[in-house]
C-alpha cells in the first residue's frame, strides 16, 4: 500500500514472470537489451491491471484526453539471462509526481539472483502532447497499490 500520493512511495512490489523466448535473444542466446524494455512495459501493464486500471485506457485515453508515454527508461545488466530461463520482474511505483510517475524494476533469475534493474518514467500529456496533471482516478488507483502480488507465467 502506498504511503503517499505524491513523492516517493512505499508499497508492495508486483511480480510478473516471463519465460525468455528465442526471439528475445541475440545470436548467442543471451537476452537482447531491447527485450528488457519490452518486459518492463509488460510488467507496467500488469501492475496497472492489479491497481484496477486497464492499460488500454491508461496509456492512451481519448475520452479523458490524456496519455502516459514513457519518456525515459534506464536499465543496468548485472548477469546474462538466457533463452528458456524464467525471469521474475518485481515492479513497484518508486515515485509519484503531479505530472509524472517513475516505476522501478528488478529482474531475478530462477535462482533468485538479481540479473538486471531499471526504471521507466511516464509523463501525463494532453492531446497537444503538453504535460498535464495525472488524472485523479489514476492517481487514486495507484495510491492503493496492487491487489495481487504475482502473475502467471506469460
């Protein structure tokens, strides 16, 4: 559960498990760096669902005239992950701002080793792509934290 609606937040992490597929790897069978960002996006989608927010109505909402594009993403790779491996992504809302939010990710191997970590910054925008406040219903849903802590393998 979140301790605040703005600023740094403290809440339980959400877990999404992902099996590394052949198309996620480079010619050596190691997870290609771009794949981590796809995994992060999937983890954000599942996090939103568990907060009661439909990703298709949260990343781009034409009725309420807002969007939440990712404007910055960062990842540090600590150990190689390989084709066939089952990764667990722990996702949490690290910071909530008036017009933006930062999600934090930690990737764990099947043995529980930290394999990678990163963040994604989302900014609320209007139809003209100008920053606006995060809609109150989104803010309120995120403040409650996630209802479940683990997804099925995707």
